[in-house]
């Protein structure tokens, strides 16, 4: 949080002085909310995956110098595991229920020192199917989790409408979460995803997006199956490849495009830096689905060149690491660090 009158700078963070304590409290609340009565114990959020697919992340040639950092430093192809998911923490939730959708990308063979030491050769990229996040900062995160706790399984409406005073209502956050939840998709492979939060790029900052390309001329209407998103991916990838343009958006205005508030949309062009190729494949064997369940994704599985920025990302560092360790401990498994050479039996 910047001081009053302090001039904001491109790529610079402004954490609040009491932030560490708030993050620790929030982590404890989330850890206590893990569904330990389920086997396996699911993730706290994005619990239901539609599958993890093999992919290639192909960095563009001849990128401009202001983009050539980290994994974009040179033209190169990284193997990847991409996990598509629902946003809810309910692993049994049917796909027909309105919800946000996630795309998490784990690049492998990434050389260089990482910000977390539990994975040595990966770079994780996390995105959802909406350009904005509905939580502004860590105090709002705490308010949300307190409201969730009070709601006892119901919608946390007190977060959005904490009192009868309309000046304290969070209308913007409510609109964003409704837009995220109500985004209807037919197939995760045909959906655009955004990071919502910023990341370091050189001395500056970026957000990123994965935008599908080479879409089919016609798409099938979704079925009413509770797993229709997985089934749509299975059906398409049997005989087709899927492609995404991976785009970055640079922070060009420290005030109008803030680091510390992911509820505000940045207004600068997206620039293509890579192509994501998902080859035709079968990915829904029991063994591969179990592998997908145990993978650990964290934006802090990262090079310093792509350090997560802003309060929401600073909270994720402890929250994601703690929850992943606790979940894997309860499930009696060690989270694998994949290398792209994994093999699974086909149907």
C-alpha cells in the first residue's frame, strides 16, 4: 500500500506493513476449511479438473528486446502439462452449474533458480476465463474468508453487502464474481483465459492471456452430462489439435494500470509471445487423471524474471504452498515434479 502522495512506479509493489500477519491468518482459515472427509482430499479451489493434457509452449522468434526475459528470452519449445478445471472447491460439482473455469500451465525444462525450492525445472502460469479478479487486496481477502465462514456453506453475501449502508457495498466485486460464475462455455479448449494478476517482466510488469485459435467452424451444443466439459475435450482431441496464442500485456501506466488492484482492467495492447499447441491425444485414463489430481500448481513456481506481483499474489505464495503440502500429506502422496516424459496406459 503506497503512502499518500507517493508517486507510483511501473513494476513496483506497495505492500501494507501488517500484511504478513493477515496472510498467515488467511492461510490458517483456508487450511481449516479443507474437506478432510473426502478421499482424496481435494484442492481448496479449482478442485474438479477436466483433465491434464500434454502441450508444447512454443516461444516466438524475433521478439522485441523489451519482452525477452525469462521463458521468453529466446525462441524455444517447452513441454507442458495443462490442467483445465472448474473454479469451485467442490470436486463433485456438475459442469452444468455456472462457475468460473481455470487453465493452469506447467512448463518443464525451465532452467534457472526458482522462487520456491520444491520444483527445480518448472514455470507455472495460472489463468481463469475472465480478465478481472474480484478481490482487490489482502484485507478484502480476509473479509471474504470471514464471510464464507459465517455463511456456513451458503453464498458469502455479507462480503458484498456487509451492512445496510449502500456506501459500503462492494458492487464492483459482485459484478465481477457474477460475470465469472455466469460465463457459459461449451469446451475449455475454445475459451480465452487471463492471469488477472500481474507478474514481473524485466524491470516492468505484465499480465497474460491464452486465446484459442483455429476454432472449429461449428461447435457441438453441450450435453447435460455432469462431466460434459471433460467429454467435450475428449471428443475433440481424439482427432484434432488445439491451439492458443499466448499473449502478454505490459503495464504502461502505474496509476491507471495498478499492480495492487486486480479488479481494475489494464488498457494496453496484448502482444503475442508464444503459441500453445495441444496435440491430438487421449488423456482421461484413470492413471492420468490421478496424476492430474496430484500435480501442484503455484504461481511462485517461477523464475525471478516472472515474479508474481501484487497483494493477491503475495498471499498466494504461502496459501498455495501450505494447502498443497497439507493436502498431499493427508492423501499420503508426494507431489510429483513432472518432466514431460510421463507415460500412461491408453484405454
